[in-house]
C-alpha cells in the first residue's frame, strides 16, 4: 500500500515537472514570437480591443471590474476609448478613424453616465473629484485631437472647454497642486491625467492654458518625494506634502502623461525613474514597485508584487518607454508581458491570462497604442536580448530533473 502511494506521488511529481518544463520552454520561445511593424502592431491591438468590445457590451465588463477595483468601471472604459483614439491618430484612413471615433465616444458616454459618476462625491472640488474629471476630460481631449468635425461635436467641445476651465479654476483655489481624488485623499497620478487633458487644449485650439500649466509644474517641483525627487504616490490633500513616496505603479503612469504636459520636466523625471525603478528580473526587463533600497507589499494600485516587481507599473511602462523613445526597452518589456501573460490569439480577438482580468488587457492595449504615434524604431536590437533568462531557465530545468532522478543517479554512481 505504501509503495503504491509512493509510486502515485512520484508520477504526480513527474507530470508536474514535465508540465513546468514545457511551460518554461514555451515562455522562452514566446519571447520572440511577436516582431511586428507599425501596421501589424495596430492590427494586433485591434484584436485586443475586439475582445474588450465584446466584454464591455455583452458581458458587463465595466460593472465586473468595478466589483473588484475602486475605479474599475472608469478605468476599463477610459483605457478602451483611449486605445482607439491612439489608433485613430496613428491611422488617418477613413475606415479606422470612423470606428475609432465611434468606440471612443461610446467609452466616453459610459464614464460620463450617472451610474459611473455615482461612486464619486459631488461635494469635492471639482465635483466628483479629480480622478473622475481627469480621465473623463483626458479621453475627451484625445477624441477632439482625433476629430473636431464629427456629428454633434459642438456638444462635446463645450463640455471639454467647461471642464478645462473647471480644472484650472480649482487649481487656482487650492494650496496643493494635487487636487482631491476622493474625500481627503490626493493621488498625484490623477492630477497628471487632468493636466494632460488641459495641455491638449493648447494643441487643439490655442495656448490658453500655457501659464496655468507652467505654474502647476513650478508648484509640483516644490512637492516632490524627498527621497527620490520624483512625483510622489500619495500626498496630503491640503498642502501637497508627500504621504507615500514614488512607486512603480503610479510613476510609470505619471511619466506617460507628464510627457504630454512638459517634455523637459518629464525627461528629468524619466532619468531618475530609470535609475530608481527600471530593472531586470531573471534577465528580463521589469519595473520595481519600490525604489532602490526599499521593499514593500502589493496593493490594489500595484497588483501583485513578486520579487519586487509591480505588475501594474510593468504593464504601463510599455507605453512610458515608447513615449520617451526607448523603443527597444518598450518592445522587450511588451514581449516579456506577452509571454508571461499567456496571450491567446485568434483571427478575431486576443486576450491575456484566459481573459480572467480584462482590466489588464485594457492597460496593455493602451500602453502598446501609445507608441503608434511616436518615431518608429530604426535601431537594431540585440537578437538574443533574453539570453540570461534562457540560461537561467535551462539551469532550473536541469536542476529540477536532477533532483527528481537523484536517487537513481546516486545508485548508478555507487554501482
């Protein structure tokens, strides 16, 4: 009986090791599977958006994500709409522009609905808080950057102009450069979204908010994280002083948006970001959730933190790297996410992790689409950029199987 149990256990271990080896081998191969040019990348992103489209419209994706994340509904719809905007801005063809505009407006109307706004407080300044207003207005700004002549455009332009003025006025009446996202809570990343929406006004119309933006940047520079000199993760809502220093999940997003607000300041912050957060894990590019010399746990903002790597920050960094023209790093980071995210693709859609956490799919789509409107990568990346990971994988597989067959090996040596 005991011998039978031991055989069963050994067979289970064998099957487990076999599956683990196959998975690790598949991940290594997958790192080189996607080598798209701009047109192919655009089509691949559209496959991701096809999946999100179905989930949003047929399977109540927004409501499902809201049950998991505090801003799940707004985030999912906003990122879906922003991804379409980036596609539309990158491809001027009528067919792409029409569907991009249609889907972006759908997303905007969703996050502007009464149900979406009901989770935010009307007593905040601005009403509903800067998270809600910021993402709402940022998506609207991208829609208008894409097209200002569509049917009923005047309605949306009036809303956009009103909200830009609301953000500007709220800032003037605040002691902190970071307005409240929720009652007595201030998250600088949300403020950067709002200011990116305001800066887009000057691109669409005229330089009305040039002083507002420069004054805001000046104030932000006085409220940087004392340790890293980066824009912090969380601040005091009254005076803007740091409560929680810079973290990978927020600074990756902040820099993506800051590049649209003030390119010079963004480059300064990006340089520090690369020193403090950009790293490699087992030879593959990654973003640490905490700066060098610090450690901590994951939360609702970062997602899981494993070996110090923050999932949210790593995903968003694909877009961050691309807007700062670190094309090879952006591409390799995407390939890493694509491999470990167990991407699955058909001729109609593409999804990650079996479609279990679609908000991650939305972030990936937006991050990838961010690079479509940047200069194409003309450099020649290293062919075997993941060589260290390959070697580690081989050693892990050999060590695992050696342990499994250790008794057999020892017996043969003794003979």
